[in-house]
């Protein structure tokens, strides 16, 4: 199944709902970072959450989600935008804990139960907007929900789910976000809460072939959903040799000289996607000329 996200309005606009299938996206992240089960689920859930949150933005606008917990996985950083693109990394990709008492991947144990959850929004304005809440669970889904309630003041139900196979590959990944708008009917909220209790794990549903539309129907009732938009989602990094070149110029002349004279070259590795860029001595000499030009101009 292709990866895509749907946006819907339900119950006469009193409920906003989003659902996403992101199996290929999370699989790409797993392969690029060679993550093990607990790290895969922690990074994958954060990416699915960032895609859902990103879907509330306009196309060009971006956000960054940072989960800085005290567990062995270390920090997680994920970027997402209003067009369904996401990329991310986890400090320690090789965390694989034994299953928790519910027989699920131990994400809390990897992320930790104390720390900070941050969302930074770049809406193309002069300043970025950022909100921060403490990590309340470490399971990621609850942390997104808490952030939405406290920082954004939108009561939401968020489910994020990644199914990892025995060979570490990603079998299925996806999630949903249901937002309650002011004026929503109590009966509607009770009904949805009931449905939330009964719905199976989202990644299992996706693994069985359920679509994002089908997930929303299960959660909200078949006749109440008006699909507004269907948007493809994907792992996408915008790094390039040129961009890292600009970063090399910024480190300064002494450093560039050292790269030329001592190392006879340089390699840059993108944290987000793992792509590697090689700079020959000639490349570095060009960058040095550029740096000298910049110094003169300043
Ligand atoms: Zn990259």
C-alpha cells in the first residue's frame, strides 16, 4: 500500500481528523539509520506524529519535533512539513529491549520517562514558534497528546503505531489524530472515546490492508466523515553537497586549511538521512576561495 495521509471533517465540523499510512516512510528511516526494534518504534512513532502535526500546516511551512528523554535511545529529532515530507534521526539507533508486559515493543524504556518534548514551527515568518512540555509517558503518542492539550490547547486523541518484524524490518506504520473543536457534542465525544477503546492497534490494521479512510471510519463512524484531502507522505531529505559546502565555508579558514593540508579531503554525513558527501582537495580549495571572498566582503 502506498503511503498517504487523509484529512477529514466530521460531525458538522466539530471534529477534525487525520489518519496516515506511513509504512514505506518509516521503513526508509529504519534502513537508512539501521535502527533496532525499540529505536525503530521510538523514531517511527515520532515521525508519524510529526507527519500528522505537519498536516495541520500549509504546504511550505515546517516543524521540528524533539524528544529529549533520559532513556538509552537518547534524543530524537524529526522534521516534517505541510506537504507530507519527513526526515528524522535517533541518537542511539541500536536499542532493542525485551517486549513489555503487554507484549509490545518497549518504547518507554528506550525513550525514558523524564525529559522534554519540543515542537518548533517555522511558518515562513521572521521568528519561529516553539512550545515545550515535559515527557509524560515516553510512549510518544501520549506525549504528542499531552503537548496538544497543554501547549496548543486542542483536546486530541493521537495514536501512533509501528510494527517491527523479527528481522528488524518495518512491517507497518501509521497513526491518527482526532481533534475536538469548541462546540463538539458530548455524545459525540463519548461515542469516539468508546470507539478508541475498541479499535485494534493501528499498525496491525494497516498490516491487514486497512486504509487511512478505513481507520477513520472505524474511529468515527462511517457516515460522519467528509474527506477533505488526500496527501502522499514520504521520507525526504533536502541535503546536498552544496549545502554542506556552505557549512564548511562557515567553519572558517583555519579549519578548511587543516582539512586540505592534514586530511587532503573531507567527508560530510547527513544526520537526517545518512547520505555521505566527499570533498576532494580541489573541492576544498574552491570552498576556501569562497571563504576568503566572504571575509573580504565582510
Ligand atoms: Zn540528508
